């Protein structure tokens, strides 16, 4: 069920006349009352003289308005339409009467048991909806307290849907960004030929700047660099209290810029929220600045897996929501690191997913400091070649997290957020396909000999008997065979690396199990290779300085290769 509350009306007669009007210009059939403030209220739909009875009904409704005189509000008519979903059963008059009574109680128009409640009627002129009309003057000649009436009515309808087993309407939680008005859309279309409004452009720009910024000053500098006008609200102490932004080309009739406060673009773009983001990340150290680009991608992927684990466990809603907010920031950063079609798809994915990053659940930005920090450090790889395996593994993990986000939001009854997460998936998958296709083709061209491929097929059947046929018939199997071959050439046990790749994430939601295994195996093999190189370097340093070696844990010794043959691929 959905409720629509009209603008306050000035004429009770015109509103009631509309409800009972029939004819070719209206689809009204059998208009009649189903409920009212008094059981003896006359019904124009059940009389031989509807015009006279309609006048009596209007006179009764307006009685207290006339008694109040100048104290009555100008728009004294409260009008609410309530419609059932098309798939819901046809409700009886008695059921619609109960709906009407619950709505006028919930909104404060006529609380149950209050003899001074407003006078109201509920009329039905179609099978699927009713109209509630009330005059906004109580019996004690005070105005009703019906503030926030739409959301109160909506909450009551949600309860009715649950109690009666009706279709659950996708309600919001008042954390969505404000949609552009029709006037804004038409103005944008006239001026630019595009329906994208300045409000939406500014929201995307501010959100991206907040994700990229390292400090508050850096945030405002990024906005200025994007040709956005910024006006700060400064306190007497000199501190910024807030800000508003505008586009130079978006002006009113007087030629002045049309400003949008950050908090009006989206609830999480106010200055206090942005400050909380910037403080909810770990500081840099000399060690973190020297990390290789591929390792930065792996760190971000590891943080994503932790966020996914929190969502999957569903034990801490606050931590889960913090992880989703940080994942949204990562998505805002990724387009700056990609190119071509993948960049466009990631940008759309970021704008779509932003609705899934907010809900009524409170959280501390520091709860996802690991993911937020690793995402910002990815910016240091901008302009450098993107490492295939770590980047594609991150995209696949991000897709997995988005699936988990849709499920988590659905469990929390966040219908809009769940829908946004589901809509994001197609864009993430498109970005992955455009990035992965060239790399998979290159791997397939380096496939080992048929004899070696047959041996690896036996290995797969032994390690993953339940998924063997699915893997061996996948178009990406040659790329996986190449990956197994190169891991073995690097000195790894193929069965160990394959098993570790399988254990790294669940595979039921993967579009292609083989592609997941390819990038996971290449990541694992490359990381172990670098760890081995680091261990050899440390050992050589200790030999020169006379230090005693540190005993490696059993888990490292079991994964370390027994030998490392020369491999030209590594030397290039």
C-alpha cells in the first residue's frame, strides 16, 4: 500500500464533489463512504438526492472551521489517497474502513479515543483505493498536530502490509539523496541537451573529491580544481562550519549561481560527515609509502574480504554499515585508476552503489579504517600500469561484497539499498569483462603442451572433484592451465596453490569459477614469490651482519617452495 497526501486544499466542497463525480472523464465507480468520524454521517453515494446530501456532508465537515473563523488555516482541507498494490486481493469496505481509522490515528488527524479529533470521511470510488478527507480544526478549536504525517502514514501502512500479508512496498528510510525536480531536469535538458542536472553533477563531483581527499584543505582544493564554485560558512573563530557548491554555468534569472549545501546533495556529504571520513583512516608511515603497486591492490582486496566477512556473519550491523560506506569510497576511487569502457562502467557503478552506503544504522568511520586507508593508498598507483591479477581479484571481491550487501540490506528491510546493490552488479561485471578479456586471451596463448594440460586436468579432478567438470569445460580453462603451469615453474606445489585459491572465497556466487581461480592463484603465487625473495634478502643481510636467523612459522614453511627453477618470465 502507498499513501499520497495532497497539498492542503481551500474548498471542502470541491474535494468532496471530486470524490463522487462519475462520467467519461473519471474512472470512478459506485462512490460511497466506508468510514467517517461519526456513524450517522450522510452518504451522497447512498441516496436519491446526492446533491442535497453532499451539501449536508460538506456543511458538517466545515462546522469547526467556520466556528474557528480567522484562526482556521487557509488550507484547511487534508486529503490523503491510499492505494493497494495490483497483486493484492480486493479489500472489503470493512477492511478499508479499518485502514482509514488507523491512518487518521497515526497521522494525528483524529487519534483514537479523542472526542475532539478532526472531522473526517473515507470514500471509495474504485476497487483498489480510498480517499480520506478531513478538515484541519479540532473540536477544541485548535489545529491538529499532524507534523510528518506522510511518514507516519507510511509506517502504519507497512504494519498493515505485514499483518495482512499484503505486498511489501519498497520504502525508504529518509537517507536517500534528494532527487532532482521536474523543473531541474527540464532546465538541464533545455540548456545542455542532457537530463543530468547540476544537482547530480555536483553530487558526483563532491562525492569523488571526498573519496580522494587526504585532508579538509585538500578536499576544497579538489573541488576548485574541478571548476566547482565553493562558498564556506565561516565561524567567528575562523573555522569552517559548512559549505555550499555551485556550477558557474548554472545560474538563476538574475545571473547568480544556484547554490547547493553539501548536506542537501546527500546526507553524508555535509562538512561534519566529510571530516569524520578524513579522520577515520590510518596515517601514513615510511613503510607504507614504499609498498609496491601490486601489493597496494592486494591490501585493498584483503580489506574488502574482511568487510565481506562482516556482512556475511551479520553479527554487527554497525561494522557492516561502516564497511559498506568504505566500499563506496573505494568505488569512487577506482574510475581514476581505470581507462576506457571499464572506467565508465566503474563510474556508473559508484553512482549507483552510493544509495547502498547509507541507512539509519549508526556507525563510526574508524570501524572500516583498514578498507578506507587501503583505498586511498591505491591513488598512488594512478598513472602506473595496472597489475592484472591483483586488480581483477579486487573487482571480483568487490562483486562478491556487492552481492552480500544486497542480501544484508534485504535482511535489514532496506529495500532501496538492496535494489541499489543489485543494480550495481551489472556495471561491476561489465568493468571486469572489459578488463579481464585481454589478460585471459594472453594467458590462453601461453597454454602449455597438451600433455601438461591433461596432467593438470587430473590434478583438478583430484583437488576439486565436485567442480571438476564445470572447470574443465569452462572457456577460460586454458588460462587456468597456464596459471597452474607457471606456478609450478616458479617452484610452487600446484595442488597447494589451487586448494588455497579455492579456500580464499566461496565460489557459489561466481559467474566463472575458473576466472576466480586464475586471479586468486596468480595473486597467491606472486605474493609467495615476493615473500621468498624477501626472506632470501633478509638471510643474506643477516649473514653479512652476523645476526641469527628468525625461525619461520610452520605455516610459512609448508607453503614455501622446495626449489625455484630459473624462470625467464620472472626475469623480464
